[in-house]
């Protein structure tokens, strides 16, 4: 039951402000990991599965990179919402 509540809250938060989730990400750095750059571009193109792949690789390449860790859950959530999945009841 707790998992359902958590999923429901996440879905509600993501559904009310999808554009704002990534609006607060820091600007790209001059020497940013290319997978983060590709992930950002995929998010802008609404290719959430592609973004998840790029950001997962970025986390694997640089496990201490906060930008990659912060962007990955949002991209995963959008990917889940775009698939039309419904919370389990």
C-alpha cells in the first residue's frame, strides 16, 4: 500500500508540471559528459527512452556526477507516463 501511495504521489507531481521537472537543471557545462548532453537533447525531443539510456550510461561513467543522478529519475518517470502505464491497484 505504501508503494502505491508513493507511485501515485510521483505520478501526480509529474503530471502537473512536466516541463518544470527539468527546468531547474543546471546549464550544460563546457566539458559535460556527452551522455548527459545527449540525454538533455532526448528529453527536449520527448524521446524519454533514449534519455534514460544516455543518462544511465552517464551515471555508470561518472557515479559521482550529481547532474546525471538528478536527471535520470525524471526521465524514467516521463518514460513511464508516456508508455500509458497505470498504477497497480
